[in-house]
């Protein structure tokens, strides 16, 4: 029910906010956010919705920053500052027993720096992955469903998120009429970085990096290749893995299909590894 509600609402809003194939709009994040909020509230009620008020507050900071970036183009240091502020707000206000308790126990005083790096890193990786039609939205939807399938927490938000991204993808797939924009890509990245750690299966805190390895690998590849060329990692460019595949003759839809396939494969690998680790 939550998936279908979010799917329908996101598709309707994306249709209303869309542009043309030659001039797509960047309001997809608004469609996804409204659809997720609506689906969670209708399915679970406003009381349940507010139990994750720290998540919504931190997400709101990033979403508003993304909207300003879509409209005014903020500098990379400014964006990084907002990302760090939102992540710290989330970490400082969230109960250690409610979010990522295993990581906090294992790392002790090093947990906060590690988790700060994780949240900012994953948020940025989804932002960077949004460089071709359907990539961030499709990979994000599949990763969210993967976490639900693997039994991770936050499923009552992850399911609507997957539904909203799937509905949005109808108009975001090549040739796209609407894009996520920075607001939308930050929404997806922050959600995938935080939601699975609300009650993960025992001893499986290491699973999320496997499920999210596609955006992680793309970000690592771009960062290292730019540093090797003496170029700032924050500078935009056509040097992502998706662009390399496109340059090799793969169509944009084919590139998206490759990324989707690897995301599904990695979710399967994570499932096998988790069963093996559980004995």
C-alpha cells in the first residue's frame, strides 16, 4: 500500500512538474519528498511519522540547501558545510540506542567521526551518481528495496522512498523530462545512509556498504582519477563510470540497465554473505 501510494503520488507530481525532453526541469526532488511524506503519513499516521522527527529535520536542511543550489548554484565548500551540519545535527540528536548502536559500541569514541564520514560520503555519492537519466533514481529505488528485503530498519520509510523513486523514474528514464536536482539527490543519499541503521539485523552493520557499492565505486573512481590528473574532486566533469560506458558505445538506457543489474547483484551478494556470517 505504501509503495503504491508513493508511486502514484510521485508519478502524478512529476507529470505536473515535468518539462520537455530538450528542457527537463529539476523539480523531481519535490515530487519524491511530497510522495514519501504523504505515503508515510497515510499508511502509518502522523504520530509514527513524527517518531523520526530528527531524520526529517536533518533531511529538511539538506533538501532546502539542494533547492537553493538548483536555483542559485552554491559553491562546493558551501554545500559541504551544509552536508556536515545536517549530518552532525542528525548524529547529535539521535539516540545511540536507536540508531547504529552496533557501530557506536564497536568504535567507541571513533564512532561519530566514522558515521559523519559515512553520511556525508553516501549523500555525496548519490549526488554524484545523478549524472545521467535514471541512474540515481533507479539505483536508489533498488537499494531501498534491497535493504527492505534484507530486513534492515526504517522499512516504513524505505518502502515509500522506493515507490516514489519508481514513480518518478517513469519520467526520469531516458529521455528524461524531469531530473532529481540537488535537492532530490541529497534526499536519496541521506535517506539511504541513515534509514537502514534504524534496527539492522544483528551483526550486519557491514551490509549497507555492499548494497551501496555502485555509487561508492563511482565516487571513488571519479575522486581518484581527478586527483591523479591534478583536478579538484569537487569539479564537475564527464569522467564518471557512466560516461566511460557511454563513450564505449553503450546507450544511456543500456548504462542505466548495467547500473541496475549491479545493484541487484550486490544486494544478492550481501544476502549470501549475511547468511554465511550468521552460520
